[in-house]
């Protein structure tokens, strides 16, 4: 899977696009040596300038249109994320204005090229070309705000995460410092890729593991699922909505040792919020730092999880204890454990 906006090109500002087109036209005209008299040479050079300006502008704008995917055609996960970063209606409007400019400049090219071919006065031919330049410049400047917006949107959209959408995905949640990154490394047995995205405070960590020819994705989302929902801004809330379309299982981590800096009661409260937000997904609790945790707190937590019907596994992510059992529980919740051998 690639970022669907990966090929969206850099968008030139209106004046940059105008200058580029006019320079290219002068270069093309100076490179030809037309045959015939003064009138024939003027016609050929000025028509070449007109067509070159039109081609340069339209090629740049069409590339933008062709390489910007339609939001409605994206997978639901990416549609939600697009809405965290850009105004979708403004994006559509700006692209529509660019499309109008492409068609308008093509129409002007045909009209002025025809007039130039039928003109018999070199001075009039030059005047027609200058008039065409002015009309094209007006069209491009009329979409100046749209080009500026699309360039800002392009920078934001190219920062979208590259996530595999067709593999079972496990999302890790829990307070900061409870061991989520350590668990990610333990589950995937590899250094996870870490990338910063505009809707997280520190970046999304992504890892994968493979069991018996089946591939799984594990995602840790620091800055999204590690504090109460009431403390989140609109962008973060939208990003959390997007995760609902991506996750298949939530692994919620607890640190009953409280070395993470958060009391167990506070961890339980966040768990209840996240569980309510992702109520359509199955949960498994990972009770971490079991080797240093207070036994009474562990028992109280397990009693609560039993009451709620949430499966749990005692682990030490740092030491690798309980990881295989946790993995087995995850695969059970994914409904894939029957495809694996008993040694998973």
C-alpha cells in the first residue's frame, strides 16, 4: 500500500506558472527559423508562442488533476484522515477551478491560433499574441488562491501514513510509558517504522509479524489513544475515527506497577473511554510489568476485567514474558488461530 497522494506534484504559484510558460514560449520561438516572408515568419513564431504557453500551463495543471485521487474513491480509513487535514469541500472546489482553467486556456489557444493564422498584418499578429498572454495570465491569477490552497493541501496529504489496509491490524492503546513501544517491538520482533503525522503528537509506530505465511500489522498511536477523549482537539478525534476503520483488535495495556506515572484508577478510566469509543472491536488486555507490580493491584484489575468479560494476559514486554500467549489471544480474536499450528 502506498500513500494515495504520494504522486501529487508540487503546485506552482500563479506567477511562477505564468513566468515558466512565457519563458518556455520565448525559448521555443527563438529556436525555430521559419521559412517564407515576414508575415509567414511572424505567424509561425507567434502561433508557436501561443501553443507553447497553452501546453505548459495545461500540462502542469492536468498533472495536478490526474495525480490527485478523488477522495470519494479512497478506502474509508484514508477518507477519514483526509478530513483531519484538509477541507474536503474546498479541495473539490479548488480542483474544479483548476479544471475550468485548463478548459478555458485550451479554448483561448484555439481561438487565438486561428486568428493568427488568418491575420495578414505582422503587427496585428503580435498584438493577438500579447492579448492571448494577457487572457491566460488573467485565468491563472483567477485561480491563484486555489493553487495556494492545493499546495498546502498537498504537503499535508503527502504526510498521510502508509498503512497496509488488507492485513489484519492490531492497535495498541494505553497511557504513556506503560510499555506500548516495547510491546510493539516484542510482538513484531523487529524495529518498528516510526513516522510523524500531522494528527499525532509524536508519530505512529508500525510493525508487522508473520505466522505460518499470514502477515499481521501492529500499530502504536502515541498522542491519540493515551489520554482522555475530552482532552482531544477535533483533528485528533477525527484521526481516532479513522482508526476504527483500520483496527481489527485493540490490545489495551495496563501498568499495575504504576511506574508509568499514572494511578491504576486513572488507567482504568481511560480504558473505559477507549472501550466505549471502539465498542465494535474486540479487546484483549495486556497487564504489563507483572514482574514488579503489586499483587493486590493485579488481582483487583483482573477481577474487573473478568467482570467485563475482557480477556487478559499477564506479560513483561521488556523481558518477553507472556508475549506468545498474548499473540495467541490476539489471533483467536481475529478468528485466525485455527489456521495456525499449536506452537504459535
